[in-house]
């Protein structure tokens, strides 16, 4: 009996101890607003702790169980400048702290890391970096980031095949292999990275997308010749507890994004994301007996582990698995015809997995070890031609970051492992190479308003020897609202046959590599001007304009013209130049009206033997816009987005091909309505491709000889060239590579988002 009483007394004492401990903790609450209204879903947190929350639909936030002490209260919301305030919290104290945010542009003061491998505010970066948030992507919802980038000025998703609909990302008119894709700063360095690296990451787990236009090989090595796309995922503090986004379109496309944050203990958090997309409708609006849109069934599973360590040292580990089954072709095609020559179909099975991580070493100096590995397996058939390929790429990097006086130093070393093998004649045996690299970067503060960045990278490739890539950047902050940047640097690219072979096969042409290809080299200069304008009535605007010039030597180019049945890859004996001007105007009005408009004028051409030609599939100018208005009283937002593309040279089959050699001016425009009147829910819907534009306009056909995809009735001469006959008067062969825009016409869409914080 005495023992039971003792246990009872101890339990009561423990209970009151717990109550006393909780009673000693404080609380902060308040409302987040601007000059006109409350702001929902603002991230509010205490810097350096795991205490954080989001404001509800009424702008109210609450931070509980705060140990006594002094903290920095921070708040971030899209379209507003970051809020920061020091707060002293006492025991049992409940503080009311209203947060007043000031309107800013869509993409002005965010922290960026891509330009220099260091986290700095965008306005302080010596390298121009464009930043796009998940909210920007939501204004024209798509099933992948690849498609969403169509509304970014100077960036164009290029579909390379009418049948299988695979593609790549063009930055300032340069082909996809010139673009490097990163996730959390780690290179997803594979030939199809700009397609598969940009699919299957849920919007709810994306913090922002950073884009650098121009060479960055001095930090990132090969493939960073035309530009970078860095997808930065959320940390555990900013991610929602649960988020789901599902939509469908009038064409029968279904997309589901699900993301969740899971607390695995006091020092470990897990982010999980799943993306599923399905389209299985046979659509042939242009009447050529071929699918207008490839049928697809894909799933992507993403995980990111964040580990809390002493002194806020970094440790994160992420992984992703991607699987896709896609096919396009004649409407009668079924899987039993796969690889045969009766019914034409292009069927692609893709399996890909990736792992990447960052670990800050437990030493006084700031040493960060980063690594990534991906395995890409592709089982494809294009008619009766099989393409079986495996690619494995490993990457490890160690950087040392230190400030010494007016110098901000970054020194690093990297090791990249490439393995590639396929069943084509271009790859006699497996290609396996290890490339070590070292680099150094120094950002020097010359004066209060002037800074200079210099850097140099050295790579050793056993196939090509030593490769040096220097760069420099100068930043002049003329006033608090005017920044001028000048960047100059070099880049290099080692040919990646995984990309080149795939592009050739999807066009039903043979790949020809005429010689051992040398690394492609580039020299780039870029002049950038950023202007911020604050009006007395609360209107905010920013102007971001750039002049760019890139000169390539040893350019690796596909030749579509010499032989209509081949794509010939060779180093250009001459020069290739990309030059132009680009500008964005971003304006935020107090009324709730916002717009972002951009335009790029460019000239991309190659000169060989005194003859100059515009690069194929490269537009002369492009424009993008994003107009939005909030009807606050109705909880309704309207977004009108679109793009405009100038003429581009197209891959025809010679002088007798009746299809146009140049595309017309064309535009894709969309409108969306979003309703936010229910707690935690968003309903959205609208119309895509309002003008119902498709590339078959003013063309007799898009796919050459779609009625004879195996060239059964084509007569060839002794040289292998097609001969004109009564049945084939233009001497054409089957070729679906004549493509420059999507075949999808006008369609409605409807979706639902749910977010739980």
C-alpha cells in the first residue's frame, strides 16, 4: 500500500513539473497584413530554431511553447519583402506582434545560390540569377516543370519528335545539351536531364527555381554551356504538413501531386513527394492516323531527409525514383506490335533513380561535401529500330568557403564518373570515364558599391586532356535601386551521345558521327541592368535587362540538311554565335493587379566556309507575359499567361518538301480562375491554348509520309536517296522530326489543391 502511495505521489509531482515547465514557455501571436488586407499562408518562424508556422486564411499566426530568450522573428511571403524583427520572450509571456509586409516584385530579394555556390540575396549576387516560385508555376498549371518553363522569358521547351513527344530545354536559343539541370545545387548531369530531371517533382515541395543564362562551366563543368536550371526543394520548416494538387483536362490528362512532412524525431524531418500522371486517349485531330499527343503513364517518388546538427551544420539526403511508359504512333498500334514492321509505334520505357546529398564537415572551417548519383535505363523502339541504353553518372564535390578581409573565397574539388552504353553502331563498347576537377573563386569587395569576382576551373578528361575555364564578374551598385553587372567567362561541353543518338532515332534518321568529336568551347559576355522603382502610392516595379554574346569554337552541331535520312554530328569548321537582348518588367500594384512581361530578341547562327546559316529550330524573338488580378472581396484570382514566338528554321527534307522551311509567328495563351474561399482549399480551372493553335496550320502535313512509316513504297537510287515516283512525287521518306510546337489544341482544365499546415 505504501508503495502504491509513493508511486501516486511521484506521478503527481511529475505531472506538476511538466505543467510548470510548459508554463515557463512563452507565446507569440499576431496578424500578417499589408496596407490593404491580411495575407494568408505566410511562413512565420524563429530563426535558428524549429519553431515555425504559417498564417491561416485570416492572416493569423501563433507560435507556442517558446523557451524564454531573445529571437529573430522572420516572415516570408511571395510578392512581399522579407520581414525580420528581434523579439524578447519571457516566461509565461504572451506577445501580440503584428507583421506588416511591404509589396515587392515576383522575384527580387530571394536568396540565390546558383550563380556562385553561395547563398546571397539576388540583388547582391554578382551573377544575374532569375528566380521563379511555385506560385509562378501555379498560374499555368502543368504536369511537369518542363512544360511550365514555357512562360519564362528566353527559355523554351522544345519538342523534338511528333510521335514520342520527347524534348529538351532551349535557353537563349541554344539546344538542350547546353543546359545543365540541378536539384538542390547538385547536377543531374545526364543527356536527358532537361527532360527527366524536370519531371515528377511535386510543386508543394519546390521552394524556388533559379535560372542562370550563359556559361557556368567554371563552377559546374561540362554541359553548363548555355545555362543552368536549379530546382531548390523546401526545407522542413517551410514545407506544409500535407499538400495535394490534382487536375484534369478536357483531353483526358490526369495529374496528381502529393507532398507531406513527417517528423521522424527531434532532429530529423522527412519530406515525401509523389507525382503521378496519366494520359491514355487516342487523339488525331490533324487526321494523319498518328497520335497528336503521346500516351503516357508515369510515376515519380521523391524523398528528402533533413538532419539537425550542432551549430546549424548542413546534412541532407534526397532520393528520387522515376518510371515512365510512353508511346505514340499509328492509332492501330498495340504493345504486340512493339519493335515490328507492321504498325508503326514509338514505345519508350524509362527507369531512373537518383540520390543526392550534402554534408558539412564537423570542423571549424566551412567545408561542405556534396554528392549525387543517377542511373538511367531506357528501353525504346522506334518502329522496328531498337534503342537500348544505360547511363550511370556519379558526382562528388568538396568546397571550402571562407572570408578573409575583403575577399570571399571558395575553393573546391570535384570528381565525376560517367558510364554509357547502348546498342547502336555509334557506341562500339561501353564509354567509361572519370573526370577530376579543381576550381577557385574569389569575390573581392573593391569598395562599398563595387565588387569583382574572378574564378578558374581545371578539368582533366582522359579523352581530351586538360581543359581550363576562367570567368570574371563585376557588380556596381550605383544606387540602392540600380545595379549593373558585367560577366565574362568560358564554357565547355563534351559530347554526350545519349542525347545525340536519342534525337536521331526519334526522327527516324540514322546517326552519323564523322570523326572523334572534340570538346566544344565557348566564350560569353553578358551585361545586365536591374532597376527597382518604388512609387508613392505603393506600386513597385523592377526592370531586368541583359545584352548577351556567346561565341562557340569546335561547335558540335547536328546536320539535318546534307542527307534527309541522316543526322550528321561533326565539329563545326568555323564559328557559331548566339547574341541578343532580353528584358523583363515586373510590376505590383496596391490594387492587387500584378504583371510580368518579358521579351528576347536573338540571332543564333553558324558560319562555315564563308556561308552563314541560322541555327535550326531557333526563334528570332520571343515574348512572355503573366497578368494577374486578385478580387479580394470574392476570394478570386484571375491569371492570363502566354508566349509569342518568332519564325524559326525547320528541318525539311529538301527542296521538294512542300512543308514550309520556316515556322510562322505563333502563340500559346491560357487563362485561369482560382477560388480561395474555403479553409485550406483552392479550386482552379480555365482554358489552355485559347487560340487553338497547332503547327499543322498552313501546312499540307506535319509528318512526312505518315501513310508509309516503314518506307515500303519508297524507291531509292544507288546512293540511297529517295527517287520521285507517281506515288511519291516529292521524293520524301517517313520523317516525324518536323516539329516546333505542341499538337494539343484548345482544352479546358479543372483542379483542386489542399494544404494543411
